[in-house]
């Protein structure tokens, strides 16, 4: 009887692991950046003057904002918004960032997209976006902050959480190894240290905190001279 119960428990645990792995590997992550319904046509954009494109960018920005506010205030029975999610609008804001390189709202919309993705735990989308933005942009470190924060959701199986955490930290380390911009390297080293510290791996955290100090050595020394 005991052996039978142990077998059943093992089968259940194996099933949970297989479901988890299947979900991780088979879900195709797609960021819907199409802005056609908001007034942007990529084919027509090629024929527009700078002034015309600027006008279109303002129109698209306002249309996305108005649609999002309508979505937030929607009636539960609304047919228009029933299949929408917050992530839908984060995708559109990211699409705006990609399409309108000269717009004043571009960076603001990108940061909003990352904030929404973080709240709704769309971390794979954040990872894809980070891979498509130059790691040496000054604002890249600010974006990766949201990606590197501790996850709210966790599995009942500790080893799955550990595996996921190690994967996320390894991604930060890989980015850190290729970054040349000192701002990005500072952010990444700090976030890696924070992740290790949060999980009580203090020796590893210490290594990356020292890296932060080394990267900013001249600034730290100047600060010490002023205070002495």
C-alpha cells in the first residue's frame, strides 16, 4: 500500500514537471507590435515627409492612450475589449517605440510597456525587447531593472524555482559580459548582486558589488575627496 502511494505521488510530481517544462518550451512568445488600427501604415510611412510622420506619430500616441483608457473603464460585457489584456497595450507601446524613432513620446512609451509587462509578469516579452535594444543605450539599465526584480509567482516545487532563478541570473551575466557602456555595466552588476543577495548567496553578491565600485572608481574617489 505504501509503495503504491509512493508511486502515485511520484507520477503526480512527474506530471507537474512535464506540464511546467512543456509550457516553458512550447509557448511561442509573440509581441503584437502592429499599429495599423491606430493610424500607422508602414508602407505609407515610407512616402511621408518628416512633418507628416511626426503628425502620424502624435495621432498614434493619442489613439493608443484613448483606447487604453477606454479599456480600463470598460463595461465587463463589452464585446470590443473582452479579449484584450493589459499586455496587449504594452505590446502596442513597444511597437510605437520601434516605429517612431524621432518621437518625444518614444522612450516614455517604452518604459510604460516594460512597467505593464512587469506587473503582469510577461518576462519573456521583456527579454525579447531587451535583446532588440542596444545594450549600450543609457536607458537600457533602467529597463533591465524591472526584468531583474524578484518574481512574484513561484512553483510549489523548489527545484523549479531554483532552476528559473539561475536561468535569469545567467541571462543578466551574459548581458553584463557584452556590455561596454559603463552605465549599463553598473546597472547589470548591481542587479546581479541584488539577485544573489535576495537568495542569500552573499559571497557571489559581494563579487558584483565590488565590480560596481570598480567601474565607478573615479566617481567614488572624487566623492571621498569632497567629504574629507
